[in-house]
């Protein structure tokens, strides 16, 4: 950790954030590509405490903490990321058509807040190219006799709308991605909450969301020839009654889960000077500043949907304490992104180790801090 802090201050912080991302991710991929590299990393970093196992979405997760969407948009580094100790990796956002995203600069650090602002705009290779890459990856895993959760990382795929697709084409656009990618996904997420595609968040309105989710589920299950767990990812900026409406819809149509939350368009609660924040322009804010709202949204959802649905808690999780709090509030699984940038490559390992330590009763005490509504087996085994 100390070493990474020094490296961050001396090197990464001086680099353009997107360039630093490419360099850091390149190093992770290179380490995993060295013969025996991924295995060595996995044995050092991987979660292996049975107390941390989570059965959810019909899958066996080796731990609760995964990597959130946006880091590996094109599914190019799953092995390296999983080897660093993430219990699952959500790739994407992938859109039906390839697109370059917004013009750079589009990713900014707020180091005093340990936060990020991004307006990447779903830069990605498109569903066809990502499907081809994942097909080759799955084939390699199969040849090695690895299955999801048993040697092969669990991979979620996050789907978004192509920017050039009109609102009236939105459903068809998501369906195209679902058809191509569902056969390769352990679970799918319909992302209607990124702030960087004009009009996208309007799809969270239940009248639009219902036909969208039903159409994606139909296309996904038909293409995969099995039920592919389907979740929806929501924004922290929804009003409480809109959160309730999404929760009710999810329960009513038998969705498998909800990912809460994406980045926020709000800018309050930062210590960075407002002029500097404003000068960065629009985008989604992530990191610790998001924690309280993301936790509130999770609590609200859990009360509303009961024990049935899986909820993936994401937004501002930095420490194992944050993670434990989110689990106690009803999260089935957890994800993070921004902490990876500020805390370094062994962040997921640390979170799992610390959760593991907390799950062991202190000598003389009987309590298990990890217990929470989201970790009772009956509500996570859908
Ligand atoms: C640079 C960046 C790119 C992101 N791209 C995506 C994306 O493509 N799709 C998505 O659903 N979320 C995306 N996110 C949001 C994260 O998945 C996560 O929901 C959010 O950052 C809150 O978690 P955090 O505070 O741990 O970063 C992105 C976040 C960042 C910082």
C-alpha cells in the first residue's frame, strides 16, 4: 500500500488519468500473460475463505467483492483482474455498435477527495467484437477444464445504448447486444444510469424500463438457451419514489437483481475547490463522496424488494469497513472501481482479507459482523 501510494504520487498522478489507466491495465494484463503469472497472483490475492463464499444469481462467488463496470470495457483483461482478487469482473459497458466515446480529456482525478469524474461516453469495441473476444476466452477456459466460480472468473456483461441509436431504437439496440453477448455472460446488466449518454437515464422511467427489461430478457434467454440472470443498474440521483418504482418493477417481473449505484451528477460534499470541480465540466462523480447516497439507495431497495432479489452494492466502497457496512445493509454482492485507482492493485485482496478477519468471531465473542440480510442463503440463491 505504501509502495503504491509512493508510485501513485510520483508517477501516476503526474500522468493524464486515461494514460495512467492504460499503463496500469497494461501492466496487469502483462503480469497475467506471463506463464504462471495469473496463477501466482491468484494464489496470493484470491479470496479463499469459505466464510466469504456467496451463492447468488445461480452462481458460486468465491467472495463478495467484484470489479465494477467501466474498467475493462472490452473484456481484454479478465484473467489479470480476477487474479488480483476480484471475485467477479463486470465487463462493459458494451454497446451494439462500436463507438469512440466522448473526446478527451474525459477522465479526471480529484485526489483530495480520492474521487474521479468521468464522461467517457461508452467508448467500446461494440458487441460483435467483444463477443468474438469472449468466445475465444471461454474456449480457452473450457480447454483448461475451468468453469465459472471453479477456476474460471465469473464474468458479468454490462449493456448500454449506442449513442447514435435514437430513443425509439433503444430497445432494439439493447436486444442486439443481448443476443450477441448473453451466451457468453454469467449475468447481464442493463445499464440505464450512466450520465454520459444523452437521454440514457430517462430509460429508468418504469413505463420505458418495463418493455426494455422484458425484451432484453427474452432476447438473452433465447440466444443463450438458458436463463441468463438479468440485473438493472440504477443511478444514485433517482428520487426516492423512482427508486421504489424500479424496485417494484424488478420484483414484479422477476428480475434477478439490481446494481446500485452508478456515478452521480451531483457535486456536493467535495473538499476540492468548487471552481476546480466546475472547470472539469460534466460527467459522473465516483468515490467516497458517493458512499452515503449509495448506501441509502441500497437500504431502500432491500426494504422494498425483501429478500428475493440480489442487490449488488457499489459506489464509494473504499475500505473493508465500507464493504461490511454495505453487506450488513442488505447487499448480496459488492463492487468498486475508484478505490482501485487510489488504493492500488492489492485493494481487492485487502478487502477480502479484512472481511475474512471480521467474519471470525473475536475470542470470547459470538458475533459475526458480516451477517446481514443480503447474506442469508435463502435470499441470495436465485
Ligand atoms: C472511469 C469510469 C468509467 C466507468 N464506466 C462505466 C461503464 O461503462 N458502465 C457502468 O455501468 N458504470 C461505469 N462506471 C461506474 C462504476 O461502475 C461504478 O458504478 C461507480 O464508479 C461507483 O463506484 P466507485 O465509487 O467504487 O467507483 C464507471 C466509473 C468510472 C470511474
